[in-house]
C-alpha cells in the first residue's frame, strides 16, 4: 500500500552511516533556431539575444551558488569533493572544492571515480523490478521460494519475508554490517585487518542469521508491512535472488541491463577488486577516538548492497533515465515510488522509502526529490532527482567522520541542502 510520508522529528542519528553501511537535443534546438532566424525582425532577434544573455547570467549565478555551497560542505571537514547538476535543458554544471590528496594538493578531478556505496541499492532494485516486469519474479514471492533454507535460525523465517520487504527494508532482518563492526573501539583495527577481504554473499547472510530479527512481517500479508529498518542484508539477498532468477552474476546483470543501455562508460561493479580506477581522489576516514585522518581508498567490503563505482556524470544519467521512465515500465516505476515512513534515514522530516529509493520534501520542488545516498569508508555519495526526472544532481565527498557524530550529520545535511538548492531554487 502507498503511505503518505508523515512528518517526523529531526533525527541526529548516523542514519545511513550507522550501517557502515544532451548533445542530440541541443543540436536540434540549434538547427530550429537557425531556420527560424531567417524570418525574424530585428526587434525579435534583439529580444532573443536579451533572453540568451539573461539565461547565461542565470546559469552563472547558479554556478556561483553551487561553488558557495560546495565550500560549505568543505567546511564540515571534507578534504575534497566534486558535484555535478543537470537541468531540464540537459545543461551540466560541475564544481569541485578541496584537494584530491592531502600530500600533493592537486584538485579533485571533475570526473573522479568514486564508490557510490548504498546508491548501489537503487541499481539492484532496478534489476529486480525489471525481472518483475518480465514476469520472471514477483514482489510477493518469498525469500524461501528462491533461496530455500538460507534465512532461518534464531527466529528468522524466509517464508515470512517477501521480495518487496527486502527492497523496502521492511523485512526486520538484522544488518550484517552492524555485526561486522560491533565496537567503535575496534572499528579501525577491524577495517585495516579486513579491507582486502570480500565475504561471499551467503557468508554475509549467515552473519545476519546469528541474531534474531527485529520483527517478522505479518504472516497474512508480509508485503503490506510498514515497519522500517535499514539493513544491508536485504540487498545481499536481493542480489542473490537476481542471480538465481537469471543464472548470471549480479555484476553482469548490472552491466547488461543498466550500464550498457545507458552507455555509462565510467560505471561498473568491481567484484572482489579493492581498487578504484583513475582519475580519482584519496578517500579518508576519521575513526572513533582519533583526530587524524586515515587513508581508506582501497577496500573490498560490499556487494549488491554497495559495491558500484561511478562518476557524477554517470550518476546523473542514471537518475534521469530512471525517473524519466527509461529503465522501468510505468507500473514498476510506480511500485518503486510506493513508500513507507523512514524515520532516521535522513534528518529531513517526512522522509519516506520506496523500493531502493527514498523521497523527501524539498522547498521549491512541489513533488519533492528522490534520492538514496551511500557511504563507504572514506567516501560519501549523495544524489537527488526531481519527480519528473528532468533535474538531477550527484556529489562525491572523499572524507567521512566517524569520530564526531554531530559533524557527521552536519556533512550529510549540508550536502543534501546543496543538491536541493541546485535542483529546486
């Protein structure tokens, strides 16, 4: 069922961090303009020139504001960031701030590759919904139907968890990453010891099964569950179901169904590789109890819940294609937009979560904005796209602070305000 997003009190928890967890269109306009000009009066041509100049001035003002907002993000302790927005005319504005590496001082590349973290979940949700559209999978299918015997023990029951529950975080399943990093005192040691170790999907699920679920969805209608709690385990299971249905790896399905059709030349799922291709920037993490930053660029600790690497340009293309209806039929896109209240996912009151994507109100955008966002050690990905898919923004900050909760939340809020202002003002 669709739940109208309700207002929630401002939340200062770590939210997602707690889980450590174009050319053709412009050419067409130019050709039409050239043809039309032959029949225009001098006054009409002058009016057109004034309009063009006004548009250029407005664009300059938008870029200046974006630079100012990017510096505000930098002031929260970020070493470097890059942000790119696209408007309804497919006009792209890119801004960068800070440095790519504290040792060299070079600027962050505009086209830097970065880990998009849990923005990967939107990719995985698209794969699942495409399979639903093809009639190969049902949102009301249970985990037990596709992965028999995997979700069990300690009160867990795969027969009570549907595909919809997984995509919407209404399953009640424990978050395996919280179990990987249970202690803030040992977070740095645990990361450094395991940064090049990639657990198999089944091992991640097995870890989550060592504790009881927060709840079991209603046996009579598990898909109607509205209780919400973020869990990376949900999207590991979703990725495993994609592989079971298709017979292909999750990475191949991401490539064949999303990357290739959209020509996302800088987007890929790295498998077990810990590397980020150049150009990129050094990722830094401030671990609990420490003042100094630790370099955390290389790591292999995610899969269908958070492994994708991309760029701000590719992320804008993906977001616009998704909300513009190019990746999913209307019925499945509508399902993706059916939300439940998601208190704590962001600090914006009224935030709600659909299937792999979240909605939040945004001043200046009547339909609010859709986004997800993602975090990994050292990198924070933020996104926003209008309901019609005509305007979008994506940013990458190459620092994450686990030592100061208030500063961590301030970075999130400042980055989200930057994107909303760029899209909605």
